[in-house]
C-alpha cells in the first residue's frame, strides 16, 4: 500500500464531512490542477474510475468549490478526495486560474 493509499483509507475511516470541510475551507477559492512533478502526480492511491474523473476535471480552471459542485462524486467522497490531494501535494493550488497564469507567464517572458 502506498503512502497516498494509507492516508486516503484513514480519511475514509475516521473523518466525517464536517471535519473535512473545516480543513478544506481555506482552499475553497483556490484553482486546482494536477501536479507536474511525477513523484506527486502519479502516487497510487487506489482510485476508482469516478475518483479519477474528478482528478481529470482538475484542469486549472476550476476551484475547489467548483469541483465540489460538479457532483462527480457524492459530497463526502469529493471532499475526502480533494483533501487527500492537498495532503499528498498532488494538485497545484493557486489563487489564479491555470490558463490565465500560464498566459501571463508567457506574455511576461517567464
């Protein structure tokens, strides 16, 4: 079992929706996209197809709040998976949408 799988199993067994929502509150307005570093991005947490669909929707143009509202998974499962991603550094979280930030970096010469 990988570290990510152990953490995810612990979240499933011990954290309720209120506790997860309290931990995720500071991240609700943050935009989410997959981490570029393969050490984080490809950690095997043993996700199923629906859980992977939520991660695929993390394209840098949606906030944590928006991803939650998509209802790809039930609310508790969405919250757990997004918290897992924050804890394992899988996604990149930023205050700017991914597309706008990347466009800014290209225009500014970065």
